[in-house]
C-alpha cells in the first residue's frame, strides 16, 4: 500500500466520438498498457467531450461500451488500471465550472482544435466547444496526474492545463500538481492515408484515409493498397518531401519495431506496391488480436458493466478529494 501511494499518477482519455482509429492506437493506447506496473493509471472514456459536436445518442452509447472493451483488449488490465466513463464521475463537470472561471477568453481562442472544429462545424460553434480545454484540464487535475500520455495533437491542451493550474495555484497555494505531456517518439502524429498532410482523424469524411482499430482485415489491406505515395518510387523517410511514404514508414516502424534505416534497406529496389502490401499486412497482424478480444468481451456485457462501475467508484474517490479541496479554497460554504 505504501508503495502505491508513492507511485506517480497517469491520466488519459479518448473521446468515443467515432470508432477508434489506428491514429489513437499508435499515438496513445498502445503506449498505455506498459505503464501499469510503474504508475497508478486512470484511463477515461471522454463521453462528455463528445457532445461538443452533435452525436446520435444510441451510437454514442454503443461506441462507449465498445471502447471499454477495446481498452481491455489493448492490454489495460482493469485490476491494474482504473477504467471509467467521464460522465459517471460528476466531479469532472463540477471542477470544469470552477476552472472556467480561471481560464481566459484569449487563451481559449488560440486553441488549434477549437479553430479546426469550429471551421468544420460552422453551424454549431457552441460554448462547450470553446471551453473544452477547461473540462480537459479538470479531467487531468482532479487526479493530480504527473503524466498525460497523448498524441502530438493534444500537447497544446496539456499546456493550457498547466497554465490554468499555475494560475489557480498562484492564487490559492499548491492545490494542483502540474502535469507533463508524454508523447511517443514514433507514432505521435499518424496522418491520413489519402491526404497525408492532414492528421488521421475519426471525424474525417474520407473513410479511405482513416483505418479503424476494429476494421475487417480485407478493408485495412484495401486502404493501404490505395494509400497516396509519390512518383519517386523510393522508400525513404522525408516527411516534408515525401509525406505519404514517410507516414507509411512511421506506421510500419511502430507495427514491426524496425527503424527507418532498416525499413529503407528492406524495400531497397522494391516498388511501392510491395511496400504498401507489407505495411497493410503488418497493421492487420497488429490489430487482429485486439479485434478478436474486443469482440469476445462485447459478448459479456455484465463483465464490462462491472469494470466501468468499479472504475467510476475508484475514480470518484480520488476526484472528490481534489474537488473538496478546491471548493474550500475558493470559498464555497461546506455542506
Ligand atoms: P482524441 O479522442 O481526439 O484522441 C485520443 C488520443 O489519440 C491521439 N490521436 C492521435 N495520435 C497520433 N496520430 C493521430 N492521427 C491521432 N489521432 C488521435 C490523441 O492525441 C489522443 O491522445 N481531448 C482529447 C481527449 C481527452 C483527454 C482528456 C486526453 C479528454 N480529456 C484528458 C488526455 C487527458 C481528445 O480529443 O483526444
């Protein structure tokens, strides 16, 4: 028990706003399972974040449950990691309101994700989309997380979380621990297979650019076969000049553990056809056990329910401690 208290803490999450993608897997989840022994780990399903964009309610529920199963299938043992649904722990919404009052309009206006999402959803630029980073800061700060393992696109949100925490601590003393982003060396920014200058994203309208974690092998192979390359016919890592090929190399490198130099040698003198086939096959093999295990777990709803219920209890315990401290600091009368 003593040891557990001293372990550093991790918090991360994924929005069940679309089916899980290869990008979320390589940029985030793949790196989570290995952390369980060394850290005290909390992994959330960020369902509250998803309604900043309109969702079909039944689909959101289905995807949330599937994501619980996928987390476990990716190696997150519920005995060693706290797996929970954000909306099951009311402290997230409660702290988010307090943090809204310590977050500046100007800093929220600068967020890249806000700018992107408001351009994509011009008919629904709601206040939640704007204050999204304050809710994400609440997610992290409630657990006094040391590290936040995310892909490169979330770095800015972890930075604003630190700024909010620093501002709050500046007024009230050391209430929040300042978290660090934890971004993988390779796989931090997986790009679309069809438009490799854009991030692979679950909200992408072009289905061929995005590979889903639970997709059928034949569909994965087809998408890689069609992936955009260039007219150079040479497998070489150069993201600026060869974005498509470099993205495929990144994916292949994470899937096989080979370095860029080794990959260049492996495909020296071979055409892009062979290369794309090899990448597709490596991804199929990487994802196969996860898909099979997710399907098996989805047949046992009672087990999945027990996992997220227990997770919500454990998460609430830690979150409520931080929330009480914050309420006291800002001057709310104790109930
Ligand atoms: P989300 O749901 O968009 O993405 C989940 C995780 O996957 C990473 N990721 C990628 N990594 C590499 N290449 C890609 N193409 C790619 N696409 C996604 C993301 O960086 C992220 O780590 N706001 C967050 C969810 C969130 C959260 C939190 C994260 C809510 N609260 C607290 C950490 C801590 C989001 O929208 O991620």
